[in-house]
C-alpha cells in the first residue's frame, strides 16, 4: 500500500490558480492623425455688391521690401491666398475624369472659348528668323499686341454684368493681357501665371464663377491655359522670368504642383 508521501511526490498539487495571469504588454498607440491634413486656409468671402467696387487699372505697387511687407498684411493678400487654396481644396482626391465636360458652367465655357481663340491667333503671328537666338523671338510682341486688342471683344462671351463700368472692363482685361508673358522682356514666369489666377478671381468677384465651378477651373480651364502658354514658350522661345534653376520646381509654372498635390 502506497504511503501518503509517495502520492504527494507523484501528483504535485495544482498551483496554476495561484499564479497571476499573464497579460500581454500593450504598446502605447499613437493618436490617430489625418494622413492628408488640410492646411489652414482663410475662408473665401462672398463677392461684394458691384456698386461697392472701386475699379482701378492695375499697376506695379510692390517696389521695395517694405511694400512687400505691407502687401502680406493686406486684405488683398488674404483674398488671393484664400482663392488659390480654395481652388486647391476643391480638387482634393479628384481626377480630371471626375469633371463632366457636357455640363460646364457657362462662364467656364466662355473662358475656354477665349483660350481657344488665343491659340488660333498664333497662326497669324509665326516666329521670325532671328539668327538662331536661343531666347526671345520678336514676333511675340506682335502676338501680345494683337491678343490685347481683342480682349474687350472676347470678354463679351462671358456675360459680364450690364452695369460693369468701362474701368471695370479695363481692370479685368489687364490681368488676362499680362497672363501670357511680358512683351517687353519676351519672357514668362509664375508672376504671369498668377495674373491668370487673378483674372479668374475678378470673375469670381463679379459673381460669374461660384464655388461649384471651382473644380472645373482647376481640372479643365487651368490645363487648357497651360497648353496655351507651353505652346507660346516653345514657339517664341520665351525666357524663364526669375528662374531659380535647380532650386525651383519648374522654370515657368508653380500652381500645377500645388493643384496636383491636392489631387493625390
């Protein structure tokens, strides 16, 4: 007969319930972050009443660092920044194929018509033989002169307000006339690109381009504008205006990178 001592040695007591349970160590989880955060952008104000606008022909006003500092603190700077980033935000995660070109805003259609006419005008002003010069074909000057002279007529395609004074049309056309390059320097740069955006902003201030049309401005109108200026650059050998070389994204443009980044 086995003794009590041998039973204890053969069957040790079950002590599993007396041991603390093993709990997996949890690593602190990072706070969830938006993988595609939106930068802080001032909201775009609604267009003002037409009779409250003081139309002035644009002129160079930023001529010193002090002028630049004043501009950065001005309501105009806030408005321009807001418009550009609101356009960018309007195409977040949107491909060009998302735009139904059969239902474009009438003003957008008119803008495309003006850009098409500007493209056709190239045929009437072929480049001159300037002895193989790398930059600056003088025929660009005659093209810009003809382009500027036709702008008042072309703007009738946009259904501008009947009460728009002549000074209003002068200010409006001035931005577009400076959006294709400098006739005096025969160059093109991001400042001319900005003039095109300011022209669109003016149309927005005249209540002709509401926010629902913004995606088509970025994904239809702007690519059409780029197609036009690229042809001007190659036809007339336009020199890059203010090129920063390897420090710049592109010798001529800036906004395609902003809008493209928003689409990603």
